[in-house]
């Protein structure tokens, strides 16, 4: 049977910006190899396959694939799929302004609140299914710098130093001196393994305090060539882990903290991710990711 698909731009209110996402909403009957082949055919950072939920009170079950591998959890597929399912299964022509989409993912249950606004793109937000955890130690600054085409002196700012965290996917977080340096960063394949490891899921998340937009707290880039993502325009799962880094190095006060992360600028795909986290008794209690998404195209896969 032919299968409908939708492409959305996520973490943006404007088409042809943000992080594109393909969603195949009727994935019944597709095996792992077929889903991986289709994800490779779309060749986007991620493709989502939607199945009926195992629990009838939930909205759907989802599988998430990059061009090279399956992920248990990712941010922009969660946001984009929730917006699409709210539009297709709940709102229709109704005037409802809010929806709750409950997605069963390999990484856990995702409860996504979606707000409808007739004057702009829908906004979705969700609590991360797990809190960030440290994931070992990064390579020495010299090796990280060589793998990114930077000088060792450009690694780190203020008291921020490279770290490794996981929220399912693992990232090496590399603080970079400023915008001028982060713009020059690139994947240097000859040094990549020494800097970030031989694992196909090895990912480098670069961030700096200097931003283009005054409202943003950080400017970021993410490279994951082994996953089939030379560069990712917006990385929600890494933004979740960034909450632990902010807590560790910036030591904000108790209560709810919010910041906006700009990403994708260097790719011509500007994105904005809203990060919100709650600190209580000096511990990270919850982390929430939010952003807008807009439908760009609809089509059909001929099977």
C-alpha cells in the first residue's frame, strides 16, 4: 500500500528554516530494514514512523531513525510529530487551543502539550523522559580542537570545560570561546575518532555564550557524521543535557530557569529551542524542551 508522509520544519515558525522532519503516519507492516531504508531515502536528521499505541489511552507509538541508525529518543521528532498529530487527529476544523499528545517511544513515555495559535505556528513542549547523566570523560582539549579544526586555546570559556552527558543519546559538550571560533568549526575526519571516539553515534555539541539574538542564552552547533548527520540544525536531546551543564558551571538559583538556544545559523536553517528546567535543593528535578513546528509538504510513498 502507498503511505502518506508529511515534512515539517521544527524549532521554527518559518518554512525552510529550523530542522526538517519526515513523519510517516501509517507505518504498520514496515520492518526495521524498511524503516532504515526510508530514513536514508529522506536523508534528513530524523524520520519518524508512527504506529498504533500499545495503550489505547495514548495517541501513538513512534520509532525514530537517522539516515544511519535508530534512536530511542530525540527532541525535534517529538515536537514535530506531536504538532502533526494534534492537527490531524484532534483539532481538525475545531477551535480547540490546546492538546495533549502522548507518544510511546523506546526512550520512554512522552507527554507533549501542544498550543494552537491561529496567527502563527503551533508550539509544543514536553518533559524529558529522563534526566541527563554524566557519560564518561571527554578527550583532551588538543584532540577535541584538532577534530573540530580549532586551536586548543579556543576550547572553553569562563569556567566551562568540555564534558560528556547522555539523555539516551550521548554528546561530548565542547564550550567554544565565541561566535567567530564556533563559525569556523568543522568535522576534521582524520582526527574525529581521536577526539570523539569510533562509535557511529559519536556526537559533538559545541556551544558559546555569545549569541546573534539578544534573547538567546547560548549559540550552538552539533556534528554527528557517524549518524548520517554532518551537522544538525537543532538538537533537542542535547539541549536537555545542556541543563546539567548550566547547573554545573553557572550555578543558577533555586526554582525554574529558562533560556533559548539558537542553532542552525551556519547551515542557513536558523532554529530556536526553549529550554526550561527546575532546580530544587540544589538538584535538577525536571527538564522541559519547547519549540514551534510548521508543515512544509505532504506526499505519498509508493510501495
